[in-house]
């Protein structure tokens, strides 16, 4: 598992915390709200919002739920005011953890997070303790079989569009760029009829912490999964680097 790869960083966890349909819809709604808060409620002008809506539709989220989330993010939906907050902490072995949340009650969110950290041997940290270890990036995940260009031509295209990194992993391709280049990269891909299966902003670790012990790896992954299960949490980033063979052994234990 490469620490610099966002898709590799989450692939083994994907789907585990979203098994409950209601919890999945709650997470998707928060993603839509966050995108609408950032760039407005028009998905044609706000491509991050459009991808969040597409993801919700693919997960069979009801249309009314999607529309309510857009309105709430745009400030038209009423309800309690929402805050986007970032919390910081450490997992076992000094692994840095950055937690993005969208909450209407920070007095509820912080204690829940602290409990989740401590339950698996981690601890919350002061603001600024680990944030400097990450940088905000645009992330695009493409499925190779759905790309109309070969890898070399695709890499040339996205680099011209402003992408910084191009990483092939199995059947997928991960493209990384600056947040300011998000819309330009999306538009450029769409002009070539290339659709990203995922397109979003994410905090990417600048450097990774190698994790060679299976028990430690298990504890780290359990801590992160516990945090992801919290309703107020929208995204979790961490700077661990767990070898594929250890991940395979842990997956076999499931």
C-alpha cells in the first residue's frame, strides 16, 4: 500500500462502513452539502457537487434526499447551521490522522471522536499537530477499461490539463492535481468522453509512516474504520504505509 496513493489508502476499507443503507445516505448527503457550501447549488457550475450527486444516484439515494442536501448546503434548506471542522490525532505508532467533519453540534462531535481514538489506542491532538503533514489535492480515479485513450496518451492529456501525478494501480488510474485545477481537469476529461469514477478533494500525506507489524496495522485500520462510522465524519486521511501482503493477511481474517 503506497502512502502517497489516495485510492490505495482506502481501497481495503471501501464499503465496510457503508453497509447500513441509512448510514450510507447520511454520508452521501454530507458530501453533497459540503460541495454545495463550497461552490454553490448548481451542479453544472459546481463540478464537485455534480460528482457527489452522481455518486448518490448510483447508490440509489432518493431524489428528495439529494435535493434537500443541495438546498441545505446552499443555505436554503433550513435546519441547524452546519460547520465544516477538521480534527487531528494519532493512531498507533505515531501515524497521523486527519478527520474532516460536517456537524451541527461540535460539542457532540469532539467527544465522539475522542472516544473512537482512545478505543483503539490512539489519541486526539491539538489543532495544527498533524495538519502540516498533509496537503490538499484534487483526486480523480479512472477505470482503465472505460478510458478511450491508452495510458501514455492519457498521461500526456492530464499533465497538459495541470495534473501533477499519474499513478496506475491494477485496473484503476489515480490522477492528482492542485485544488485550483479541479474544474479544468474535469472539463478536459469530459471533452475526451472520459468519465472519472470518483472526483473530489482530499488531504494527501506528504510522507508515509511504514507499518510492518500486523497487529499494529490491524489496530490502525480498526481505529480509522471506527472513526469513519461516526455520522458527523465525512472523510478520514492517514499517513500509514501498510504492505500489500499484510493487508491480504488481515483481509483473510475477516
